[in-house]
């Protein structure tokens, strides 16, 4: 007999043999259903329009469902129109109204087709689970329509009368929108984001709102996410870094409209300090236009330079006070020879492209001026008191982590730091050595402490500094390089100094035996398991495949970010795992004025159909069934009395 106190608690939920037995039957039935479809996205980088389209279209799977459901019964033109209506129902209904096509016949045909699609998408779920996804105002009606027997003439009349009443009551447009949203919702059962929601693209805040609305989502933190998490904690190095990247990529709408960060103090400071400096090497990249907060490019360049210099100073201060980070080679701002106009890098002198550095004291290069200190204090308060930013970051914490093991897959953003010989590299912190899975577990604890520890806790400052280390430290799993050559890329012309060497993991992990080593490290079987990875864009245009390690490693960063698309030749991948197979969707650069259906390729077929019983949820359900069987035995043995009231 299991723990009696636990069984007594369980008895409150299931007070009789009948209630417990009924739940056992229900759970066993659920275990017999096909597993839901999992979607894996990586490196969204603020590209909200493209990402929202991928979500709404289920990366092309909704179009496939339409094709499977209607085959040759409707034209390809009608298929595309129906797909676009499902993706953007409000916009689609409005367009039909404007064109004068919103007739009773159009509404009837559209509702009929949408019900068929929803029925197809709902076929692998319990009726109860589908009901939970239904809007309350239409729940009963949709439930009836999804379970109509087309061979029953009486039911057919009933079905037609329901639709007629909806249209006659003027609810046709609202009902169509609800069905479209349901089709989207039913297609994606769970959503995995393999890091880097933030930076480069225009509006990661809009992506965060979409994720918060999603019903089942988890996030594996990337280095750009962790930098924003550090900024939300108040870390000055992280704050200056996210500001620098946002200004560099012209993302003023994100800062001011999205998160309410007041940039006026920075703009006034930059305009004053660099009034006679064109700041040409700091001109922002105009990949996206600002809608609400357009900033003159010349002023933006000055702001870019101002925050970059502050970043190099505050990062240097962390490196000085944390020798255990072993990053003294990154103190480049202290290696400037102001008399010669050069900088010493790895023992060699290089000419500086820009020596107009009025805020840098050659005798103490890392010291902030009084104006810089005041400016950063003001900006720090703006980050810490941004309601929207804090809400989003709390969601990243509550739904995220360094990795996730799910259905025989291990998900993480960057790498597991390795040595050239294939052993896990070691990071010594506070006298303790960490490597492999243990390193990731420790990092996750520190990142959480940085945010949740009270300000007066003596560990708080160290944890916040370590969060910055994760952005660019040589043994950071989410960074995965030996250095971040930001200073060199701005100030040194010789591109050899810009080179950032990847961790040996990235070459080694292409071997099956290394993938097996990593899978074992996370307690997963080597057969049938996969590593799902982001961070490094796959250069598809050069023939590089996202599938490595003899099919055991999937690198799904294909360049959703516009900044990477010239290198990759595509616009990202989605990995799709349903009950029958793994598939890769290869996306085109997003264009709202054209058809965007991706190329979907099945890359691995399951040996047998994967049922709920075979998944992690299935293990939980089986444990629940065992508990309920114990409860039934306790009732029948008189150990616990049934509550018949």
C-alpha cells in the first residue's frame, strides 16, 4: 500500500470507487491516443511578423491539412484562400466584406470547410481536451458540429439548421474567426522555443505577448535572452549591451514603445559629448523601419557610440573584480595607446579606426565619468521599473531553463562546452568544478538567483555578474565561443582580430559517438533520441544540412532573423514532431504580400506510431493510474471509507 496520507488526499478528488475507476478508464483511453504535435523554433530574434505567421500557419501544416481534407474537391486557389483566412481571420473576413462576397452562401461554405479542418485537427485529442480550447460562447455549438454524423439524415438537418441560425443571427463573421483560431490552436499541441527571442529584429516584445497567449510553451534560454534577463535585474553591462544592439539595429520602437525605456537622457548625453563627431562607424543598420519612434540616423550613431563606450567600461569593471572568469584578455579599452592612436591585441599593435574618445581617461580607462554614472543610474531605473519588460522576463523565467528533456529529446540553445579530445570542458566557480549537465543545472540556479534574490543578499552581485559572463564568457554554454570581438569589430580594421573561435563542441557534435555521449549525459537512450539545438545559423545556401551526427542532432537556426538570411539563403527552420514522423519545414523570407508555404520534408519516420502512452505525459498518466488503482484497493479493503454524499 502506498503512502496512506497521500491516498487520503487523492480520495478528496475521487471520493468513491466509481469516481476513481471512471478516471482510470479515462486516463487509459488518453494513453491510447496518438501523441500531440510538437513544434520546435529557434533564434526568433525579434522577427515578430515572420514568427506569428509560422505560428498561425503551423509552419505549413495547416495548408497540408487542407490539401489532405479536400484533396481535389476544391481548387488550389480556394485552398490558398482558405489557408490565408485561417492564418489571418479578421483581415480575411474584412477583405471579403469589402469585395461584397460576404453572402450567406459564402458563409455556409466557409463554415462547412472550417468545421471539416477543425475536425481533422481534433481527431487525435480527447473530446474533453478539445472542449477546453473552445471559447465559452460557442463551445456547445462547435462541440456539436465537430461530432456530426454525416450519414444520419436527421443529424444532417440539425447540422444545417445550426449554421443557418448562426448566419441569420448575424454571427457568421464572429463564428468564422473563432473556427479559424481553433484550427490554429488544435494544430500545435506544444511549442518549444530553443533560445534567442530577443535582439536584432524589431519587436521581440510582440513575440513575447504571443508566447504568453500560447497554451503550452517552454523556452530554452539563449545568450541574447540571458542578456535581457540580466538587464531586467539591473546589471549595467547587460543593460548597455541590449541598448547597444537595439540602437545598432534601429529598434527604437522596441525600447520606447514596447518597454517604455526613456532614451531622452542618452540622446541628450550623446548629442552633447559627440556633437562634433560624425560617429560614422556607429551608423545603425536599417533593416526595419520604426513606426512610433523614428530617430535621426546621425543622432542614433552618437547614441550608439556613447552606449558602446560605457559598455566596454562596465564590462571591464566586471572582468577586473571577477578574476575567476579568466577574461583579462578582453580588457581592450585599457590597451589603447592614446599617444600613438593604436591598440595592443594579443601582443600586436593595430591602428584605431576612431580615437575621438572624450569620456575615456587614459590613466583610468574603465572609470565612468560623473555624467555617465548618472545616465546609467537613470537608465537602470527605467529597466527595473518597466512593467512590460518585467512581466515578459518573469515569463521567460517561469517557462524557461537552460535545457529540457522531453519525449527522448534534449533541447538546448548553444552547446555543451567540450575539449578537443571530446571530454566535457570544466568551469571552476567558487572552488567547485562543473561540467556537462551539472554545469547547466548550476547555471540555471545562478540565473534564477540573480533575479529572485533580495538586493541585500551577498550573493546577488556575484550572480548578476555571472549572468553577464553567460553573454560572452569563453565557457558559457549559451555563447559557445572563445571571445566576443565587439571592440575589435568597431575599432580595428584588420578582420583577423574579429575572428571568434567556436567551442570544439560544434565540430565534435557532428559525430554520432559524441551525440551518444551527450544523450547519455542527460539520461536519454542513444536509440531514438535526438539533440535539438539552435544558436549557429545553418548555411543552407552553401549546402550545409541542419541534420548532423547521423540523424541524432538537429540544428534548427536557419536564419529567421533578416540579419542572417544573406548567410543562410533561407528564413529559418521549424522541426515538427508528430506521432508518425519528424519533419523539417524550410521557410522563405517572409513577405506579407505573397504565399509563404514552406517546403516540408519528412526526415525520420517513427518505427511505430507514437502514442500518448509512449511520451513523458504518458509516464505521468501511468503513475496516476497506479495511484488510483491503489486508492480503489484501499476503498475495497476498507482502509479508506468512500464518501457517498
